[in-house]
C-alpha cells in the first residue's frame, strides 16, 4: 500500500506506551548533552547544593548525576518514570512556571531509549532503587545511599540504534556536555558542580559553591567559567523597565570575540537560546563592533513568570515573551547606555599587548628571520650586508614570492598612473595617502596588509607540506576553558600551519611553536580567536573552510599594525602588492581597505566647481 492509495483505508491505532516514550525521547533527548541538561535541572529543582556528573564515551556509554537534594520516597520512584508525572506543577496554570522542569517527560523518555537506574533517599525514609531498560520498568528494591538522588544512564539510544549514527564523536559530545554544565553552573552560583570523564579519570570542570551577596557570587562564578579576563573587561548591567529586570555583565567592544560562543542568556534563571534576545544583544553593540566580531556577555532577564511562556518546545531552550518589544527594548537600551557610560575605556588586553611589545624577544634563526621579514612587512630587498639571510628556507614555497622579481622597481619613484597611485604621506601612522593621475587614494595600512597576509598564507598552505615555524624560547600556557578541547582536536592541522599546541591540564594548552611568518604575535589572543572559529564551525566537515578560518585569524594578528611608521618604499611596496593580490579591496572582516577621492570631488568641496 502506498500513502496515495485511496482504496485502502488506513486504521488509526493507539501507540503503546514504550513507542510513545521513544518518540518523545526524540524531542527531549537529542544527544548526551540533552540528557545531562535534563538530569542536572532535576537536581537543581530538588534543591541540591552539590551536583556531581560523571560520563564515559562522550556520554553515550555512561551518564551519572549525583545530588544531595531532597530525594524521593520509595513509593514515588515508579511514578517518576510515568509520562507527564511531576512534582513541580499542579497543572492549574502552565504560565506560572518557577522550576527548570515541569513537563514530566525526561525520565520516562530516557528510560525508553537507554538503561536507566534511579537510587534515591528522602529525609525520614530508606533508600530505594528502580531500574528501567528500553521502557521495561523493574521493581523497586532496597538500596544503600545518602539523602539525595543518583541517576545512572547507560548505553544511551541502545533501544533506538539508528539515533546513534547521528551522534558525533566522543570528543565532540564531551565538549557539548561540558558546555551545558558550564551554562547551568552560571545560573546557580550557590551550587557546587563537578564534571568528570571516567574514561581517563579527568576532571573536566569544577566549580565550588560561591559565597557572599548574589551579585558577588555571580561574578565569581562567571569568572570561573568565562575567565578572570572577561570580568576585568566587562561592564555591570542592572536596569529595569515595564516589570522586566536585566542584570549581568557585558564585555567592552574591544573585548569582542571571533564567534558568538561567549554569549550566555538566561530568562528567570533558565539558560535559553532565544532569537529575540540574541538579536537584541547584537543591536546593543551596533556600530561599535566591526563586521565579523561578536560581543561577549552573560545576561539575566527576570520577570513575572506570567510574562513569559517557557512551554514552547520540549527542550525548553526557547521562550516567548508576552511583550517582546519591551524585552528587546530593555536589552538594547541598557547595553547602549552602559557602553556609552564606559567612555574611553578600552579592554585591558590591549594594554597587556602594548607592555609585551616592549619586552625583548629571543633572536630567531636566520632562516626564520627571513621568513618573518618576508611576510611581516612590505620592505624593499634586504641590504647586501645583512648576514645569514641570503637565501629563503628550503621549506618555503618559491612559487609564492612576496615580491616577484619583475615587480622590484625603484619604489620611491612609483608612477602616479598606477591603479593605487604613488605614496606621498602617512597620517597618524595608519593612513597612507597616495596620489593618482586624477585624485588621491586613502589606504588603511593594517586592513590592507591583513588581506595580503591572509592570501599569502593560503597560497603557502596550499603549496607547502608545512609552513615554517619558530620555536618559542619559553613556551606559553594559555587558558581556554572549553575551547581547549576544540583546539586540541585539530592539533595536527594546526601543526601543518606552523602552530604547535599541546594539552596542559584541564582547559589549558601550551604553545611551543608559532608560524615564523608572523613575527611578533599575541599568542593568547590568537588561540582564543581560533578556538572561537572552531566552535562556530561546529558541525562542519569541510576541513578547508576551518583551515581558512584559522588562516584569517593568523593574518589578523600578523599584519602591519596601526601606529607603525612606514617609509616611502614600504608604502609603495604595499600599494603594488595590493594591486597584485586578489580581494585586496576589503580586509578579512569585510571593511574597505582603501577609498578614492577624485580631484573633481575635492575641488567641489572647496567650492572651486559647481
């Protein structure tokens, strides 16, 4: 029978409970991280002050969540595995939701697709245990245990093996679980969290319960999750309007990130991924962030539960405000006001980079010096007296010379009839003024050279087996949190690009070598941008796209900086290289690298032409 055969009437059947639970599990439990989210939220609703999560096989083989909450009595255990049975609401008002969970679907859905056991003890009762395997519920049995609950989930999706083929590798699933735990930990700073990978007995995340006033405790927990640097470069937000309150921390524009991975939004303490709030966050930073950069923020919207509907999707990650314009307006106005009040304040990372620039660096090898010289500055050919730099390293692809021999002309006497003209001056150590046959060209030297380095690195990566690297005299340790796992997952690809990183404890990596072509380099900032690029690419299998994103970040950090004085030869060399390089009309972030003013336009400005 086909679905178009009208001669056969299909029968309507009542699905059995096991099948219904497996269908429900498809909405509630998409991956191991979803299961962890549901179980941790149950623990928080139970009033837990400490939650320990253990996983194995990226959560596919084992998820164990232990808490010290109120626990359950033996007679309540079978009911906890029944669909739509919950202790959190009475069903009289679905808009008065004051808990994480309320649908009563998580435990029966998990029991339908995995091997689930619950061991619990409430005050004044004995501990008991119940098991369910593929929807088949066992008897309640006596057990040993302290007050609280231990939920153990093994062999996730064993009852629906087709779902396993849609899961990612163990490392990716572990990263997703860690991100869920971090997000939930910021919602509850008074609760202690521990996440352990039992495959190698490694603590992936640990956050002790924070003490003190609410905002102090929240700031301490955010610092633990986001890093102390975020706290130092963030502005406190506290504003109210129309029954809504917005609190949290928003980073300065100069602390922007390469992807939207440092944005954490909460509604009545619930982590959400809401398009309205995400759009409001972007609007709040409008015209203070360049294209391709994203703000970092941890924001909490609190309102009367009647003013927001959290029953939009079984995963409860989306919400719907009764007055969406009021919610959006509060976020946008509060952010713009806070950023304006910050005045000339800039991120402390810029000051740290300035201090680092004054520190002497170890003298690299002659071959590495030449490689760095070639990619870092558009200079004229080296003087003959330069010792040890006569030849390029053998690993450097000769097919991609920085300045082809045919183009090595007397740069100071560059012709004004060239497309970008001849350099005549440098203003404020960033803007190159060039004279053309019929006007002037203004060039942003940093944006222009960023594109040149990017295109050069792409060509070199395609032509060379490995881009030459320079070993650091003192390896640099960088704390990346969850980004460390993402970075280490592609360590081999980074090594081919001349960036050698290794694991160095939970959430940290150690950098031993950097691409020689980049010269002076803010290693920590580079790694954060690369980790953000990888997090944003997420499920992409297109390796070349990921490598190009890394090269773009490298080019941004390795190009000629604003504030660097260039002589006439250097400026003209940059103009000629721009003329030869594809896509040099815009930088990697989409901003223009040069603008042109015709003489007729200039004369009109001064009233010399009608």
